[in-house]
């Protein structure tokens, strides 16, 4: 029986570059949350590293940021194997009560675009991501920008001058347990978003 208490999950992807129709996902995490945005430790996160299919588009700068090498990438399972594992995880923990993941991501448009290309690289499906996620994604980066806008509208400066996840977390005195890993960024995003929600 599923131990989900809500359909909320943080999703983060690590990639070989910044262009979703060129670069690829090489790391993904889906981290279940409670309704109050605390991490649900009773449900295991889905976490996987992925071997790229197009080595020509792997950018050295992205590998450096993610702490990967071409040698380590070559040891990871294929995209199709990881999707198979994702389907198994989703089937086990999501049911009629919670039949879609309600996503929280720090840079939601980025992660959604890359996830779509990972699931359907040929673009044959109308909405591959929508097969298992709710269409409305929460975005901690957009929420931080909203806080900035409210502050600016009152004649003050932005609360968060830099909207990068690591910079916002640092302002909140939170240390990312594993920066630029999918799991570490998911944990940090959950913390940041909960703080932002409570600040409203």
C-alpha cells in the first residue's frame, strides 16, 4: 500500500547542457513530500543516473558542474532502462487517490522541457510529461521572484538578488547536502519553497 500523504514531489534533473532538444538528462530525482512540504521519508525517492545517447552533445562545462566524467557516464544505465524503473516506481506508489505527481521544481520550465525530451526524444507524444504529472507545476524560482516583486513594489530592493537555488538557500542559511546532484537539489528546493510559502 502506498504511504503517500500527498501527490507533491520535487523533481530535479541534471543535464549535459542547457538546451533540452540538444542536450540530455544524465541525472534525475523525484522526491515525495508531505502536504506541508516536509520530505516524506516513508516513500523512497526515485533517483537515477543516465547514460547519454548522443555523446557529441555532452558539454565539458556541464560535466564539471555535475561532478561527472565521460568515463563515469558510460557506466550508467540507458535512458530506456531508467524510464522502465520510473514506470515501476510510479505504479507502486501512485494509485487512484494520487494518480498524478504534483511537481515542485526550482526552475520548472527547464526541468519540464528536459523531462519531456527524456521521455519522448522524438516528440511523438502530445504531452509525455502529462502522462504522470499534473499540468500545473510549482516553481520555487518563480516564487522567489514574486517575493522580490512584492518587495520592489513597496519601494524596497529585491529580497533575493540572485535567483539561483544555491544563492537563495545560502541566504536562508541552508546548506545543500550535495550541490548539483538531483537529490541534493531536490532536498534544497523543498526547504526553500517551504520557507517562501511561510513568508507570504
